[in-house]
């Protein structure tokens, strides 16, 4: 994702061009804006962490107003955010969470978190993958 021009970042910017079309709450929109800023600024770790936070927000924001959300055992609010995703899209979100955890929870040196040029390209690829993982969640918001 050199110079903020990756296909995933471009698609995210296009989707966020008309925020009203997305139907996201204020927290979700702020995160989208910050992901775009971090991507343009080549802040790869921030992109990964923000994308993971966004995925959590989209799957839970507004859950209290969903049918069945009053029943803690129903799982309605959790299923709603992910139920329309393909298995591969859900796996991408699992990989996103794992990437975020490698950044946030220190367990010793991690690949891509050093200072060499190779590490930078690795983290740029991680950031691009993180953005690509949340694109289906954003696209789903357009449907509703």
C-alpha cells in the first residue's frame, strides 16, 4: 500500500465519499475516517488496529435495537453483523483480529514489527489486507 494508493484504500475512500449512504453510526464513521487518514499517512499498525475496532463496532453498534437483542442467550446482535458474510469473509475478519492481537498484545518479537524495509512492506501488506477484510462489512451497510 504505497503512498495510500492501494486498491483496498481507494475502494474504502469511494465507499466513504457519501457517509449517509452507509447507514453507520457516528462511532463507525469516525473510525472509517481515521482508517483513511492512517492509510494515507502510511501508519500501517494504526490501520490494522483501527480496522479491527471498526469490525467490532459494525457487528455491535445498534445491537440494542435489533429484534431479540434483549435475550442475552439469543446471540441475535452478534449474528446480525456477520450472518450475511461468506465463510471466506468471516475468516478474513478472524485473520484481522489475529493481526491486531499480534500488535496490541506483546508476546515477544513479531514478524513485520521491526525497522527494516522488508518489515515496512510486510506491514503495508497487513494494512491492505485489514482494509480489504472490512470492505464487505461496509458494503453490507449499504444494503440496509
